[in-house]
C-alpha cells in the first residue's frame, strides 16, 4: 500500500486532519488516528490488527472488517493507493 | 523573509473599494501595504460614491471618484491631472479587469506625470484573454478546457451538440454560468451578449479540485511570489468567502510554466482545476490581484508589497516560502458613518481624510 500521501497530512490531537496538497480537511476519531499513525510507520494490516487487539476488547474478525472499511475510505479520498 | 515598507516615502493610489457580495481587491491591497508597515499616503480611486471602503476609517487618506474606463483616455487624463493638482501620486495599483488595459496603454503618458506601476505589457495582457487562452496554451501543452467562441444562437446550438452538459457560458469580461440544458444556454447567452458583448465563451466543465493562485510575475519568465489557495466557502455568485493556503508542488510547477510562457509582469490570479488523475487545467488568468489577496500577506508573502517595490524599481528577492494552512474567512459588518461624508464625495467627487499639503 502506498502511504506517501498519508505521511504528508497534518493530524491534530483533536482528530482534525488537513491535507495540505488539496486543502481538504476531515474529522476523525481516536481509532482512526491510531490506524493512520500505524500506517505511517509502514505497519502491515495484520500488525495493525494485532496492535488494536492489544488495546481494545475486539475480535480479530470485527477489527479486520472495520479496518478494511476504513482503508477503502482512505483510498476513496486518495490518501492511500 | 518579509518586506518592510515602513521607510518608504511615497504616495500610492489604489482602485476599487467595493467590499460587498462581489468585493473588489482595492481594500485588501491597501491592508496588505499597511501590514507591511507602509506609512505613506494612500489615495483611493473609486467609480461609485457608495463603495464601502470609502467609509472605512483609516483606510485611504484621499478618495477621488474616477470616470468609468469606457469614457476613454482623454476624460481619464483630465480627471487624473486634476487629482495630481491636489495630491502627488507616485504609484498606481489598479485592481479591476476593465481598467487594466487603459493603464497599460497609457504607461508612457503616466510615467511622464511621475506615475509608475508594475503591469503586464499589452501583448502579455492580450495573450491571457479568455478568447485567446485556448489557442495559445493548447499548443504549448498547458491544459485548457475545451472552449468555443460563440457569436450567434445558431453557433451555440451547433457547439452544444458537440460537448456534454453541463458546460459554462462566460461573458467576454465578467460572469460565468453553468448550464444544464439548451434552454438555459440560450437564455444565458442572450444575457451575456447584451451585457458584455461578443464573443460569448462556451467552455466544457472540468471536474476536480478548484484552486486559485495569486502571484507576481517578474516580466522575464519568473515569479517573485506565489500563494495557492483552495476555496472553503463559495457564495451563490461563485465568490470565495473563505479559503486555505495549500502546498501542492504540481500547482507550483503549473503556475511556473504558465508565467514562464507568458513572461508575465505584475500581479495575476490563476484559476485552475486539478482533476482526479492530477491533470491541471487553466480556467482563467486575471490580470490583477484577487479580492482574497490579504491571505498572501497572512501566509508570509505580501504580494502587493512586492508589487509596490517593483513599481518603484526597488530590488526584490523572490519569495518561495509560505505558511500552508493559513486561512481567510470573509465577514461583513455595518460601517457607521455620517451622511455628510456621503454628501461630500457625491457632490465634490473627492474626500480627504488627511490634510492636503
């Protein structure tokens, strides 16, 4: 997965995301920021799932489903490819 | 690096002080000069006695009503000579599309009167005209939406058969409307023809992210400064009432290519669209600062201050850095003044907020 664009976005602690190349901004939650930070460290999907399961009481299937949905959103927003 | 105008002793005239729903750039240009510490005299040249900037405290030191550009150069010079008998003017920064060409053509005459400015040549000015942009840039590989010049209804009918709805119909000088049907197209064509004359421009809509770039060209193919922004708030008239400064290397490269091609001298605003595949199209090149120009000073590149320095022939280092994420939000508020002020400008066609020596 190409995350070069994701690495350039600015994320505030409140979850506000600003893409400096397009000027578009988004609101996100704590989980989204966690995932983006892990993607920016070039972690694989399995590594991200494992990390989230360490911190939250969720099943592997549930987090995989949510992660896939979130990655699709990032792709649609052209933040990853 | 910011420009400091605090030691500059000169008088600057700026045109266009409307600040309503379709604001003119004059007021923000003056604000930029003051932001750079300029303490010299500012003369506002207006066309309408109810331009809101006239009534803003501490904006212009003198205000003069000017004849409309369509009145011709003789009337303009008569009025200018009267103004010069009242106050000295060293530099004029014109900000309205319709007046720029007159200033360009009168450059020598104005220079002889001691007035300078930093504007494009007539050749550069004509090259960016909506009616020529398509031809010139297409050949140079600079993206321009498919455009047609239309002089009658039959032609419009034929053009509409070759492109897809929606498309834009644009006046020769001002105004653009998106149309979704042939009925709309004929209606808008008639209105724009009556208002701005022929040809009327028909332009295919390009889908993508819209950006505006304010800049000052050095006249030799380079840029002295450039601020790109994305509109955050767009009014029903299509005016940006809020925007954010972006950092997009592709936009910068595109602007550099356009300005190098034109060898543009002076202020300009590029209106561009970047589609989903990253391709950039030029929609318009305005030969003046935009109404949102104060954002340039806020982001660290005071473009009107650069323009003033260049007009005076002072050295300017090209600016390349700016603060991405700087935003502007335009607000409107009521200015409290007195009818006497309106009375003075209406009857005398001039108003002085500072003593005339």
